[in-house]
C-alpha cells in the first residue's frame, strides 16, 4: 500500500456515524474520500462538505450525501492533505489549487486532521512554492510587488498553458520563498494586500497530523 493510501484510510477511521465531514482535496485526500465512500455504501450516515469541484465530483460518484459549507451549522471533522508541515505544526497548502475553499471549510470545523506522507514533514516551511490566490484585476501589480521582494512569483498555469482559474474564479501566484522564517509575519503581510483573496499559509489550524511511514502511520497531536 502506498503511504498516501495508508494515511487516507487511517484518517477515515475518525469519521463516525452522524458526523458532518469536511472532505479535503488532492492525491492523499483522494484515498480518504474513497474510504469514506465505502463506509457510506456500507450504511454509515454522514454529510460531506467538499473543498473543491474535484472532490465534489469524486464524492458524488461514491454516493456521499453533500451540503455546502453554508448549509451546515458546523463541521465536526475535516480531513485534508498538506504540502509542507513544520515541526511546530504550521502548514502550507494549495498545491492542488483549492486553498481558499479548504481554508473556509477548515475554519468552520471543530477538528482538523492533515494526512501526509513522510516527505511533507519539514524543519521550516518554504521549499514548496507558496500559492497566493488573487483577484485577476490588478494581479500583475501584486506580481510586481512579490518580484521586488525577491519571492520569484510565477502564475500557476493549467494543462493548456493558460492561467489556472480556481473554483472561486481567481488566479494563483506561486512564490518560491526558499525558506519562510516568520510565517505569521508573512501571513499578516499577505492578508494586508488588496486583491489577495487568500494564501496557502495555514497557521495554528490543525489538531492532528497523520504521517505515513513505510513501517506504518504515525498520529501526531498538535500542541
Ligand atoms: C490542495 C491541497 C492539497 O491538500 C495539497 O496540495 C496536498 O496534495 P497531495 O496530497 O496531492 O500532495 O492543499 O489545494
């Protein structure tokens, strides 16, 4: 079994009858959604809240009953992937382009679990490009600001070489930061820029991380 499948299936064990469950996006979350789909087919009653059109399509095929984030009071548990997780449980997300909806769903969740293979556990964030979701109007001005800061911005492109458009209708600018020494400062700065809709820094947002190692999954509780 590959490590992504291992942690996806392990995380699905946290889903219990009657829960409202946030369903993450990406190649790791895929396995969790498949496992939850099997549980529903075997009779478990849950409501899913998806974080992307990609996950909605998968969940619908599996017969998982879905509601939008606005149609539920609270989400009991959200399970999602991550691109990097530092030693102090800060994370970056958005490699799959779904960071805005993922952050909204996480913010209305009582508990958040991230599922990753061992390669995602890092000392410091920043080696993986940090996505910033921006309004198309004025995005080149933001691009220039990032360039001047030395963040080596690049517009995310789709498979046709066109600018990638998110489920929210925005663009993504990926920043090649190298190392993010002060994630909270960077997040506040990004939040202050007009036209930035969201960014991939997910700080102080996770409760439990399940890491896949060849010898088995390890469950880490964030402090
Ligand atoms: C999508 C995400 C994903 O959860 C993240 O990119 C990890 O993806 P994968 O499990 O495919 O490596 O944030 O926006």
